[in-house]
């Protein structure tokens, strides 16, 4: 028993010494690891990134506005005379030409009136001819003192009355002829005619709406510009040598189709601001030969040729969101990235206009900002000035990284199941446990023997 107790105390003393040694080694390892980590951070190589030096430039804008199409020359046909609608000479939806006959409204009645007015004109003309001869005869006789001056004046007065009667009869004939012409309703413009509002056989009165003709080529679109855009556009148009502003028409949801695009020009910009909406009205005209676009459709008008002059801008990919708002990374004298909060302006294609926060001469990181933090050393690479290309490169790199991550995830899911290995490990680990139990049992028996 004394031997066993002494042996146990010796084991405990050895284990304590070993623990102190291991503790000392562990402390030294942690301090060494921290030092190595700090040294690695200090010696990390600069990250390569494209950098541009800020300078003012002129940029083209890409502006689109919602609008509704309308036909500038749309016409509503209205009856000008009263009568029975005898004929309809078209089918709803037909494309009619200017001057084409569309309706006939009881022309016989108005033809009879014209004939009556023609007879009245002939009678008045005959009376005027007789008065003319009498006046000429009295003029000769008064010079010979064969008639009195009073008789001569009476002949002249009758001539003037006869001539007035002729003029009155001629005007009545013209009015009757106009009414007769109105019985043949013709198309005042070319376009697509809609449904007829009156059926054949119905009595129509002057002012009755018959149908509507809608020209589809050209089309006009009216839209509202924010007053800031309108003022900038007006200043641009006032400058000499500026190119005309082109307009593109697009149907929402069909931007990829060639048949859903029209090209026209901006032809009107209002000179006043709407006090209710703080917008300025504008209009553009578009050729629509195929008739794809129809009045009443909601469309988007995209203006081409708008510019912003003498502005600061960075590629859109260079702007990130920081704690204080939008930010970019600017290099200091040691080529170290520093965050700079900026105020954003308009979007000009792949460019983001900067209203405040940057000055000419600042060096801005325009490459992929992912992974860049304040204090990151940067190896500045030249920027060629193609903002669209750098955005495409960043997007392609991100897509490749996502595909690679997906492939790695699929590969990890396709490995052998963890259950079999665990069962084998458990089986392998059971044997030592049984041996340990046997060994402890032997030791117990040896102790009892002692």
C-alpha cells in the first residue's frame, strides 16, 4: 500500500511539471503568432487597381420620360346638313385617303334646292340686263333733253336694284351648292377610320358625330420635363452649332424588338413652368409608317443629344455606400486608399456625375471596389477612360467568381457520406475502450493481490 501511494504522488508531480512547460510554450506561440500576423499585414503587397485623375469633361446624358401618344391631325367627322343617311362607303378600321367619300346624306333634296337657286339667278340676271339697256337708253335721251333728269335717275336706280338681285341670287345658289356638297361626306385627312356612330337609314342633324379618323403617320407625343432638365435643354439649344435633339420612342416591355422603336425629333419646348407640377411641356414627332404605335399608348421617350458640360464624373462602379452615404476611394500621397463621401448627380450612361466631394486632380480608384478598405495600399494602374468597358469587366469577373463558388459547393456536396466513416470510426474506437476496461480490471486485481 505504501508503494502504491508513493508511485501515485510521483505521477502527479510529473504531470504538473509537464503542464507548466506546455503553458510556457503556448504563451510564446500566441505572442509569436500575433507578431507574425502584424508583420504579414505590414508587408502585404499593394493591391492593383485602375486609378483615374479627376478632370472636368463633357458627357452625353441618357434621359427617358413617360408619355402618351396622340395623333396631331385626328379628326371627328360631323354632319353639316340634316337628312337621312343613305350610304356608308367604308368599313370600320379601313385606311382612308384624303378626299375619299365616306357617307351620303340625302342629296336629292339639296340638288332640288340648287336647281331652284339657279333659276332664281337666271331671272335676276334677265332683269338686270333689261335695267342695263333702259339705263343706257335714258342716258342718251337725257343728253338730248328728250327725258327729264328724274326719269334718268329712276333708270339708274332700277339698274342698281337689278344688279343687287343678281348678287343675292348668286349667293343663294352658292349656299345651296355648299349644302349639296355637304351631303357627300369626305375624309379631310388620311388615316384609319373608326366605328360609325350612325347607321344607314337614320336621320342625322347638323352637328351629329359620324366617325373619327386617326392618322397614324406621323405621331406626336407630349411629355413633361422636370424644370431642371428643361432649363439645361433650353440653354443647350440656344448655343450656336449644337446638334438637334433626337428622340427615340419605345414601348415598355418591348425594348429589345426593332419593331417597337421609332426615331424622331424634339420639335417643341414650352416657355413656361406648370405651377402645379413644376414641369415643362415638350413634344416630339415620329414617323410611324408601319402603324405599330397607336394613339393612346403609354410609351417612353428617350432623348439623344443631351449633354452636361464641364462636370466631374467617375465610372458608376467606383461608387459604394459608406456610413456617411455614397463614397469613393481616393489615393493619398502614399498610394493608400482613403474613403471620401461624395454627393451624387445624374447618371450619364456608365458615368456617375459628382456634384460635391471631389476636386480636379484627385486620384480615384475606378476598378472593382470589393475588398478595398480605408488604409489598403493600392498599386495604381492607368485608366483608359472607357467606363463602360470597366463596368463590363467587373461584372464578368463577379459572374466567374459566382460560378466558381457554385462549382465548389456542388463538388463538396458530391463527396462520400459522413455516416459510413463515422460508423467505422466508432467501431474502431470501441476496441481500445474494451482493452482499457480489461487493463483497468487487471490493475485492480493486482492491487488486491498486493
